[in-house]
C-alpha cells in the first residue's frame, strides 16, 4: 500500500491524470489499514422534526445564460426549467426527457461548490465547467412580498479554463474546487475561486451609466467629416440598464505542486491561505508573485508518506489561528504568532480509535473531508465518511458531540469501496447561530442536527418531491426487516445522487443545497 | 476658447476626447495622460462644468487608467482656474479614493494632499474638511482608510473647533471594526502626531498608540512599532520613559513573532529616537533577547542590525557594552541552526572589527570569522569573503589567509554554478587584498580552470575576471602569466575551449577599454595574440572560424596598418569565401569594418 501511494503521488507530480487525486487519497488512506470485518453500528432512531423548508430549484445552465434574461432562477415548473433557449425545439424535447434523469447533466454542469457571502444577499456556485454563477436575493417589494428571499441570477462568468502544464505533461481541470467571498469593502463584491492549481480574485460590480456623445461620430455612429467639427464635445454619462460585470483582479498561480483542496480568507482581510494535499501557503491578497509556505508535511522520502491534508480554515476572529484536517482523522490547530513556519501545531485533536469497530475501512472512513470553525470561534466541526463531529477548541482528546449521518451504510462499506463512493468528500456547515449543523448524504438526502434539542432530520432535495412552496417531508431509511410506508430501504438508495456541497445563510434560515447539476434553495416557512 | 482656433487645431483634441472612452485600454491611458491638453483646449469653465463631472464617474475603468487619472488631477489646479476653484477637483478624487485598488487609492490621497496646500484656509474648512469627514465616516472601509492619510495635511490649517473634530475622527478610526482601517490609522499615527500640539500628543496620541500596540490583530500591532519611532522623536526625553517605553518593551516581547520582527527591523531607528540613556538601560537587553529569539526570522532581522546598533551606541562605553553584552550573543549566532540567520550575520559581522580595534578583533572576532569561513552554507562563506576589506584595514588579511584559501578553493569548486559565479566576482577584490605574489601562488590556477568550466556563464565571468586582474597587476604580469595560458588553449581538442581564446577579444564590444588586448597593449597583441588568432582561421569548426573574423574586426584598431594589410586582410578575404554562410557573413562584416577602422588609424597618423 505504501508503495502504491508513493507511485500515485509521483504520478500526480509528473504525468498525472484525472484519477490521481482519488487514487492517491485511496492509497494514502489505506496505509496501515487492517483487514477485518466491518461492524454494523446501531442506526439512530430518527425522530420527526417539523419541517420548515420550502424549496426553490435552479438547474445548472447548459450554456451560460445571457445577462439580459433576468429571471433564470425560478420555481420548478411542471415542465423542467428550460434554459437552453437557443436550441432547436426537437433537441430540446429530447433534452427535457433526459432532464428527469440526473445523468443527463453534462459533466461540466455538475455543481462543485456553493457559498453564501457574509451578508447572505449573494450566493455563488462553481461548477466542473469552471463557471461561477452568482445569485442575488430579490429585494423586498410591496407588490409581491412573498418573493422576498428568491434568489435570481446576478452574474455568470467563466472563472477557470482547462489548461495544460507542458513541463509536467499534466492536464489542469477547470473545475472550481472552492469559492470564498471576501467581506465587502466597497460597492463591488469580491470572491476568490480556485481550481486544482490557481486561485483567482474576482470583482463583481454594477454599472448603470454609460458615456454618450462623440466628437468624430454623429448620433448614428457615422464618422463625421473632420472639417465639420467646429466645437468640442465632452461625453456625458447617461443612465442605462443595470449591467453586472465580473473582472479577474488577481491571479495567484504557480504555488502548488499538488491539488488545492481549500482556500480560506483571514480575518485581518489582508491574507488568505490555499491548501493542497501536502502544503499550506499563505498569500497577501494584493501580492500575486509570492506566497509563503507555512505548513509542509511532505516527507523527504515519499515512501514514508502516511497522511495528506484534506482541508484548512482560518479562525473567524483570531487572525493568527488556523486549523487543518488530515486523512488520518486528526485536526491540527496552528498559531502563526509562534513561528513563521507552522509545521509544529499547537493543538492536536484526535479521537482514539475504538478497537471494537476496527476494520479494513477504518482509516478510509475516518479521513476528514471538511473542517469548519463555528461562527463564534469556539468550536470546530469535522465531517468524516459516516459522522459529523463537533470539537471544543479547549478539548483535544475527544469530540464534544458526534452525529451519525448515515450509519446504515456501515454494512455496505465493501460495495461503497468498490464503486469509489467511500472516497466522496462531503462538506458540512453551521447555521448562523451555531445551533444547527447540516451535511449531505446519498440519494439526494441531506441531514440536519439540532445541537440543543438533539433532534435530527433527513430531507430530500429532488425535483420529483419538492414542488415550489411545498413543505419538505422528512425521509427515513430503514435497515433490513420490514419497510414501513414512506420509508426507503438502504438497498434502494441511489449512490450516484450525492449531496456534497451545502451552505447556510449567515443570519437566516435559508439553505442552498447542490445536488449534481441542480441547486435547491430552501427557506423557513413564510406565513 | 479653443473654438476660435479653427478646425485644424480642434481635430486632435476631438480625437483625444473620443479616446477617453475607447475600447482599447492603451488608447484610454494615452488620452488620460494628455488630460491637461484636453483641459487647456476646453478652457477652465468647461473643464469645471463638463470634463470633471465626466471624470468623477469613470471609476469603472482599469486600474492603470485610474492611477494615471489620480496622478493627473493632482496637477490640475491651474487648469480649473487656479486656487480659487481648486475645490472642483475634490469630487473626482473623492470617488477615486474609494476604489478597491490600493495603489489607485494611495495616488488619489497623494493628489488630495497636494491640492490641499492650494486651498485657502476658508476653502479648506468649507470644502476639504467636509470631504475628509465624509470619507472618515464612509460605509466602506476603502474610504475610511483613505481618510487616515488626509488628517495630517488639513489639521495645521484649520480653526481649533475643526481641529477638535479632526482629532475625534482620528480617534474613531483607530478603533474601527475592520483591521484594514485600524492598520491605515496605525501607519499614519506618527505622521499625524507630528502636526499635533505637544499637549494633544501626550493626551490623545499616546492613548491611541497604546491601544493600537495592544490590538488583538498582530498585523495592527506591528504597525504601531513604526509609529513608536516618530512619537518618540516628538516627546521630550523625560516623558519617554513613562509614555513610550512600556509599549516598546511590550512590543519587543510580543507573543507574535511578526511584531518582534518589526522591532528588530526598526531597531536602529528606535535606538536613535529614544537616545543613549534608554538605549543603554533598555534597548541593549531587548536587543540581546531579539538575537536569541526563538523565531529564526527575528534573529535574522536582529543579526542584520548588529553592526549598525553597535556603531550607534554611545561612545563612552561602547566597547564595554559590545564585549560584555552583544558579543556573547553574536558568538552563539555563528553556530545558529538557521542558515539565513548565519548569512545575515556574516554580511555585517566584519564591520565590527573597525569598531572594536585590532586587539579585540584578533582575540574575539577572528575565531568567529574563521568559523564562518568553514560554514557548511556557501552563502555564509561568500558574505564573509565579500566583506574582507573591512578586516584588511584593521588587522591585515594575512591573519585570515590560512583559512581563506581552503574556503575559496571549496567555493571555486562548488557543485552549484551560481556559487562559483559569486566567488569569481570577488576575485579582483581578493587579488587586491592578497597581493600579486600570493595570488600567483595560490589562486592563479583556479582562475585558469574557470576558463574551461562546463557552464558558459562561468567561462564568461572568468574572462571578465582576467581582464580586471590584468588592470590591477599590469601588462607585464599579463604577458607572463595570462597570455601564454589563454593562447595555449587555441590548441585544445575541445572547440568550446578553443573558443575561450576569443572571449577577451570579444568583450571589446562591451567594455571598450578593459578587454585583454587593449589592456595588454599593441606589442603583445601583434606579437603573441595575432598569430594564434590567424592560425585558428584554419580550424575545422565553423564556430571557431567566424569568431576569428569577429575578433579580427575588434582587435583591428590596436594593430598597426602594416599588420592589417599584410596579415589580417588576406585571412579575412579567405574567410569571406568560406563554405559556411555565417563565416562568410562575419568575414565580410569585418572587412568593411576593417577598412573603416584602418582608415581612421591612417587619419590619426596623418594629423
């Protein structure tokens, strides 16, 4: 296994290919894993939680929508939302019939990240085609008060293009791995987007005036005879239809040998970190030609590689603290005040392994796919394959809370390994007050856990089940035995419909859930 | 008005105005750079009423256009009608002061500061000060950061009530929610303190300074260190201890290495600002701690300051302080684990010898130099070697030569060509210090070996080096030691080595008076070099042959016309009918050049 991981990493380094990331993680994770039978844990009895969600659906565009078509985001029609306006009607029909099947979605349309900005007024998604779509919340209007909360497309732009690294003979995908908003600094909005290698800073700004009046051309744009120019004319700015522009302000490149898995903006609003499998780099937002490597876990000899970094995030208030998670299930907290290089952590969070549940898959399923600080900065949340854990920053030896996301899969790990699902990287989010956490699962299910009442709920994001303004019904998965009405059997779960990316409005109960090429926005029931 | 000038003169202006909004950034930029021409053509009235409103709304443009605009507007006072109307420039600069791009904002602030001087005291209060207030209480932090840079220019020229308001605004910004604004305020704190009355410095600035220096964000705290320097220079000596020193002490021991780094980096300035007494009592121990800091970056910054700090110590007990307090720390740094620390130290440590004098240098510093000459990191050794002249003045280089030689030889043979290149560049310096005898004995072979190094850059640098040596040691030395060896290479089996023979000649181009042939003079050139060069015209490698042509062209001017006619010309003519295209080309070049140069020589002889 060790050898395998080394080869995979080398391969990533030199010749590489699409499968390398997964391949590498797979191998790195399997190191030292002992083969034993998988134990089946108890499935927690999910209680009924009154549902407060109403759905809103948006489908990834087959082609980037033109800025003029203002209301692209809409409630689901009985007919699937049709966005490819340009196409011939015949083809459209065929497409429509396919639309019901998620497999129709071209690879490029699959949403790969989703993120609210700090006010919650904007929501950005990135997809595998390198596009970023920004949604803006509809302003309160007297005529249609119920429309408040609807998110409409605000700006769409191509953030990354596929590239080829000629020195390493390596294809660089355009897929957007992460998007992070910067706190608003003037009337424009700024976000960072990243693919495997390059981080870009985008400015999204509005323009509602344009200059009018030429000296050398008349009103119709015809060139005037120079001899007829008898006086000078200064252009005047006239109001025009609102135009939203996205411009790339900075490109932070050439700093990562491996694939970037996360980016995080510091609370000092001056720096950010970008993290790949083995290193964390610190950048100044204004300087693109240099970055500082602050964590490097690459061993001198790649054969000794036992773990990779899976995610990293800055503390929301303390500008000197950041945490990074590893494929071995541990989280390290680093203090940048202590030293310029943070190879030595100041806190190490890890739960001792329970020998009774140890199996061949133990190490793989304990790999942390996401780490998030709570808004108040007291807790850390981590997601591994089967659970979400909440850690108190003051307690390193065990998590404060552990929530089972889909424990019923414990018995199916073998087949999940076969179909590679075991390497899916689920993300997790806090609500605005840190009292509820949310994370995704399979079969278009996503889970919410209320930390105070200890209640949890499974909900489904799908076109079939969520009519506009309908209230979401809790779903239940049953394991073996008799299947009651409304329950779904573990064996009939669709593992290709996975919800990996979700985000929660920073102040309100509005969530956005990315299910392959569909974006669902649910919000608190409006009276 | 320009309208009366007729169509011919209007047309170019019309083009410029239209290009203000051209699709091409470069054209817009050109047009903005000629904004004064446009304004002049429009006249002051239309500039105020039409051009400036248009420019106020162009903030959508590219950074470079905005930057040029911000700069232009700073020089626009006369174009809007003189100081009376200068306030018309405020709206466009105000909008530029809120853009997100720091360079543009900074330039807008710079221009605002400039035109603030052109405001009358009344206008300053009526127009400028309200603008500062608007920026200071703006919604976005970009405008608030810009405001920080404007307080100091309007404060001295406004009434006392407005002054109180300005102080209040500055206070508010120092405790702003966003670290961006606090950083901007902290970086302008010193500047603002300078224009404040001393009483307010003590009552207001000190409390702000203390607050910023204990900010929760280290990025803010480290800027307070800079402010510390300017505040300390403003205060009378007796107040420093109570008002500034507690904060400075705290900064020197800050939890965050970045703050300590800043203290180390600003140490010389701080030392000058607080005066000799506090330096002795407080800064010496603080400096010792910085030299022993746990973070290598801090140690390196402090090590860089060792010489400057020692130089600026009060003369009366300088030697004693250095010997008892600083030198022990320096000794430890010589064997530091971090190579950046060691090389920072190596770049300044030699300077201590002039301060400490001959005896101390021999007793205490020499062992350190020798240890550093044996350091595993080439950069450390190079830094020591490059500063040899300081020591030479004090104790003479002989003391070092025993260790110096192995260090040089090792660097000269380093596997990294950049290291070899660096040592070659120090060769002329070393030769000067060591003297010709020592050089011939120990280093000459090295210099020759570099001529056949497998890296081109080294071979090239080696020739440059030879030329400098010839200049130093004279033509006779060259004839005896260098020329035979260089010419000997004409028979080398490797054509690349044979080509090295031409290097000294080729460089005639770049360094007209330093090339070997010129340095050696006509005698050597004609008698020794020319035959070899001519012989090489029969070389079987074309590269060598065309280099013969090129060299002949260059040594032409030093040869007498007889040699030119009888020896050079036939060879060039032969080469001009060579089978190789390049050889032919260069030979023809040389022939036409030759005629020129020979004729100039003839001219010279005739006159």
